[in-house]
């Protein structure tokens, strides 16, 4: 028997978008920043927070604007 090595490679548009959003956290002085599309798809009730829009942002390398949200 040998050693099984598993690698997960993340690439493509989703990773690039996440990276662009993460890089805006410092600029917007927030620890949590996510797209409104993602917020609509996941259950964050455990955070016990309301979210507010920080605007429709054009991310580097993107043509369409993405609405970003952060906790109030």
C-alpha cells in the first residue's frame, strides 16, 4: 500500500472573484464582506447580524458590477 496524496485545486472565476472581494476588506475597513448573491444563498442566522449594502462595485477584471454587503 502506498500513500495517497489528495490535492484540491481551486481556480477560475469563483476564486478570482473571492480574492477580489477579500482584497477590498482593508479598503472598506471591515472583516466581513461578501456578495449579496452569496448572502441570498446561505443561512447566516447564527451570526445574529443584519447586513447592509456597501454598493455595486466593479471588481478588477470584471465587467459587471457586484453588490457587496457587510454586517451593520
